C-alpha cells in the first residue's frame, strides 16, 4: 500500500508527546504519509504560504492562539485545505463547535488506539474535500457552458429580423449547452445580403469560443470586402495561427446581390444546395479544405445566376444527417437534400421542422445540428416564414 503517493499532513501541535504519538501511528499505517510539524500558528501560516498540504491536523490550543480563533486564522490562509481538529477529551465540545465552523472532523487524542483511529478520519476528510472541489469545478464548468450558450443564442439572427426581398428560417441545436455550429445573416449597406453557415470541429466550450471568433472575423471583413473568397482566405490565415491544427472550420459564405438574382460564394469544405420549383437540385460546392488547416490556401469565389426568386437555398451542418437518418449506414447529404425537396412546397419552417424532427431521439452522443434556408419573399414587406 505504501507504494501509493504519500499524503502531506501539516500538524499544528505544541505537545511533544502528542507529536511523537502521531508519528508512530502514521508510520504503522498501511498508507504513506509525509508529516510536517509546527508548534505555533504563526509557523503554520508560514508553511502554508510556501506549500499547501493535503490536510491540516490542528490543535486548537497553541502558544499563540486559542480555541476557535485558531481555526478561524488557519482557515483564512488554508485555501480549501481540509482541517481535522486534534483535541483532548476535555475539549470535545470545542472540537464539535469547530466542525460546525468548517472543520472536516475531529479526533480525540486519548481515543486513538490504532493507526486506523487516526488515519481513517484523515483519509475521509481528504476525500470529502477532493470530491467537493471536483463538484465545485464541475459546477463552474457547467456555468461557463450555460453562459456560452446564452451568448451564442444572442449572436444568432433574431427570428424577427427582416431582409428586403428574402424569407429565411434558421435553427441551431448544439449537442451540449454550447457548440461549434453557427449561421448568420447580415444586410450590407449596398443592399447585398451576406449569409454564412459554419461548423467548428468538436462541440463544447472551446469550439464555441472558436465559433465566436470566426463569426467576429467574418462580420468585420464583410463590411470591408465584397469578395467571399478573399474573406475566407484572410479568415483562414487568422484561424491557422490561433487554433494551430487543433480545430478546423467548414464554412459556406455567400452574398446575394441586391436584386436577389445572383449568388457569389466561397466554400471551405461545406456545400449548399439550390432547390428549384421542379425539384431539381444544384449543388454549390468547391474543393477547398476547411479553414484552419492550410494557411497558404487561396479560396476561390464562384458566381451563379441561381434563379433565386423561384428557388430555395438550403444549407446545413453534418449533424443534421443524424436527425434525418439515425441509422449511420444510410446517412448521406443526398438524403438530407431529398427530404428538404419533399417538403419544399411548404413554408421554410416546414422544411426546418422536417430536418430536425428526430433530433430528440438521436441520443447524447449526437453532433451539433444547424440548418439555414433562404427563399425569395412573395411580399418583400411580409413577415418571415
């Protein structure tokens, strides 16, 4: 058992007999302990300033401090280190008060008759403290995720946002509270509509942070540059520097002309699809890789006269594949497009709902799911679908 790492115990005790007794009991234990002793509270505070122990074994009555004041002073500098009060039988009531004031446990000196009488409360106090700190850390992480989720939801376009001549509908369902998917729409001063859908590899807090950085880069550059390929090339250089191959971002970035008839786009490993009224489909894609992989990549701008006033533009991330076809053997981008085509005579919300209809049944290991659809507005001033 003593092959395991030793636990560092700081004993604050001025009785030489009690110190020697504790040394004997710990030496006879099956576990390994490193014991450092100080005889005054002031000396203990100096030790704590340089190294934190796994546990403090504290006598409340010391040459420079007495009673609960000893506990209060050591707690002020102990930084969540568990404290076990080591007390004489006559001080039992004081030891109980100390536990009520934050000590983990107490041990009565004259009741220690075997190593276990001393090491058991020590070990349990250390484990309780570690579990409590782990739970606190986990709660903090969940709070961070919840905050990231709120921020991400705030960054998505408001469903009530109107863009001239365009209906739109989008939905983003992260696998965890925060995720790496996003979509965005932004009407530019010259009347063009910028739109994007992107998927950061992985899901959770870090991809969510990469997503927020990517969105900020795109929005800033779209105000200064009218070429999608140039924007992706510049964003790629920044992301390659920042993420250093730990993450990558697939993305489709497009600009819809003011007349809503022509789309200029660039793709980083992410397609989009134009669904015509006759159910034919035109895939908008390219061979360029995701952002964040090759820092010298030049992304190419493509232009398509899409017949947009009669068509629907469909974009989605690969998490949608799980929703459309939970059986991985039958998953493909074509299946998602086919499902959208079957619903295309309805509203955009009908199409979105059909793509997400199985999301609650996928399971906990699903990916982030996001989709964005654009369609010409029958009435430019009409509310969104």
